[in-house]
C-alpha cells in the first residue's frame, strides 16, 4: 500500500494531538484500507505516548521481530494497549467513546467478510478479534471456545496497569497461549493454540504464501506503518524522550513553540492573536487557533529536533523553487512581461478621461434640440477623470500537503503575478496558509509596502492540512482594513479544503471539515467577501478530480493554467475583466 505524504503527516498530527505532547516521535502510524490516516487508532497511539513509557513499549515490541507468529503478537499487543489506553482516556476526552464506537462498528462489519469460515484458523482468529470489537460496542461477545474467551479476557488489559505491569501482562498472555518467550528466556512448550500470522492469512487469501513484512503491513485493526522499521537487534530508544526536550510537553505553550520553530517567528503578540481568534474563529471555525509569521528564523530554531528539521526542509524547498524558476527564467520573464502589459493596458483604459452627456457642465450646441423636443436635460458635456483608484491585490496561496507535488509551480505562479502587479504600481500582498494541530497558520511572504520582497514568495512550502474557509475569512478581513477603494483577492488553490480539526455542530456532535461541508463553508466565505465589495478570483492549481469543487466555490471567477505559455493570457484576461468593472 502506498501512503501519501499528506496522510502520513495527518497521522502524525493525530498522534501529537492525542499525546498532548508535540515532542512525541510518531514511529507507528495507522491507516485504513484506502491509505487514509485512521482518526481513532492514531489518537490511541498518541494517548499511549502520554500514559506509558513509550521507549519501554517499543523495546518490548521489537522482541516480536522474526518470530513465527509476529503478526499475531503485534496485533494482540495493540489490542491490549488500545483497551488499556481507552479506559484511561474515555472520561477525560468525551469524544473517545464516540470514536471507538464508530471504529468498532465498521470493524465488526468488515471482519465478517474477511476470512473464510471453512478455515479453522481463520474462524478462531475471527472469533477473538470480533469478540473484542463487539465488547467495544457493548454487545454480547461470548465465544463458543473457552480458550478463545480466556485469550480475549487476557489481552483486554485494564487502566490500572503501569508500563511495566502492562508489558508483563502481555508477555504472560503470549507465552501462555503461544510459543512466545522474552529474549534470554528458554523457549516454552506450546500451550493452548497457536494462530498463524495475520499477514500470512491475508497473503493466503491473495494466493500468496510469503509473509509481507514491509513497513506498512496489515494488522488486525488496520494497516500499521512502522516508521522506524527495526531489525533483530533491540535499538537504543533513549532519543524518544529527549527529541524535543525544548518543548513543554503537556501545554498549549509547547505546541505554539513547536509551530514557531517549524514556521518562523510570530508577527503578533499573544493578546493580538487572542483578539483575532475572537473576531474570526466562530461558526465552523470555533475551536481553531491562529498563528501569523513572515517565516523569519534563527539558527537556534533550526536545531530544535523535528520542528527544526521541518524548517530546514522549508529552506531547502525555497532554494529548489527558485532554482526551478531560474532554469526556465527566459520563459517566466516573457510571461511576466505579457501579464504586465495586459494589466497595464486595462488600467490605462480605466484612467482615460471620458466625455459624457450630463445635466450640468458645458452646454453643447449640438444637443440643445434634445432639450427642446425630447425634454432631455442631458444637453451638457462633462469631463470625467480617469479612474486612478487605489486598487490593492492580495494573493493567497494554498500551502497544504495536497500541493506537495506542485510546490515549484505554485511558487512560480505566485511570483509572476506579484511581479506583474508590482510593475504596474499596484500594491500587492502575498500570503500562504495551512493548518496543523488545530492551528491555521498564515505565512506572509510580502506586504503591500515591500515591493522588493517578491523573491520571498519562493519560500512557499507545503505541509499540514488546509482550512480554506477560515483563510478566506481572514484575508477578506485584512482587505477591509486597508482602506483601498477597490480590493481584489486572488486565491491559488487546488479545490480541496480539508482539515483534521472537526466542526462542532449546534447539536454538540462533530463533523469532518472535508468534502461537501468544507466546500460549502469556503463558498460561503467567498460569497460573504463579495458582498463586502471584495472581488474574489481563483487560479486553479489542481487536477480534474477537484475542479468541480473549485467551480462550486468560485463560480465563473476562476481560471485554470494548463501550460506555462498560457499563463499570462489566462491570468491577464481574468484580472483585466475585474479592472474593467472598477
């Protein structure tokens, strides 16, 4: 199974959120059959980081490697850990019972068709696995085989156990019912029954006999990705507890520090951020927090573990963006010149003086007859000055992971538009947006006053998710405050609004900020901006798959760039049409 970078990062975000600790190393992540990060299981993995010594658990987990029943041991380890962690979390986080129930209902339905009932080993494994999830649903899980029932009772560890006691219980269960033994112990005789590896069972169903032990492999609850795939040697895991020692593990302050080190120093003080959150984070975005940065950083920030690594990746991507642009600089420069001329011509048309008929002004001898015979009072000539109005343009770049394969293209497009507007003397502001762990992050690459900062647009770097509706709401709010007579917002987007943080409904339930809900929310913000006199356009950067979403959001006010040589014509036509309406 191929897992996208977006889903990998989404899984990591869920783990960090579950751990309430942004120093947690997400070395194990869980996905569903379609390669999507599993919300419940990754939240459990994160919560397990918080309640147990992860280094000890991982060392114990390594002892399963290259054993006959490795897949079974791994699956039962996670079922035991899930049960214990859930019982610790359910009262503290009311959403956990709902998440577990939703997951268990799907798992029970899926497992009914996962194994052939003619296979005795498959029947036994199905019974034990289904029993656990049926219990999670509050259903009767009585198993016909007493050994199955005892195994199920044994793996469902309680919340009272600490790390050492939990490991001891799992080890005892595995040694009682299987051939497992800890390193250094003498192998014990087989007791009870021995299940074949779960991944072997799935291989049989596919007609293959060899067990697949890739970093992403099938377990009883989904597909587990071992980010740090291990060998037979037990590795030193001490780095897990100190990788992000600079951060405060259990506080929001730790997350803010992580975001600062990842994205750059903040533009606003905390009291200003709180004011902005109160003003903008309501409705579908009630629980969202905000962070604004210009991407500036210090050498110390680059040394801050995973966050520092992420910032270094952003710096490397900026260089790549600029290098790719320079590799076709002549073509890019030609497009900037063409776009500049198209915009300049549209502005000159608006700025030309117009001689119109009016009810006052200089009387026109050739129009007097209209007043005498047609009662037309407009017999005067009046000169209207050209519109040299204060037009400002904001460019908003979707900087989420779904754009990861288009980073160089989007950066170049943003730069070319900004440079053409600058050439025409139009103030322009360029920002990127993404979402991470409940925060919507706005990175300002250049502001209206800083015409020399267009090169900063090459700092464009994708990560996290994207809450398009909130980003548009923030941009429209900022445009309302710049006092320009005419304001234009151009969004470079792939039409995929999608954020991990759910929407809290009026009934107290939660819905995903994705699909129709997210599209409708973004469209509503576009409509609200237009009602406030802000023109909103879209340069579509995505694929055929999501163009329908973009049309729902932006209507006819969008263009799609299919090739670089069409860029100036497509974008120029769109901007010129807007200037004509000023």
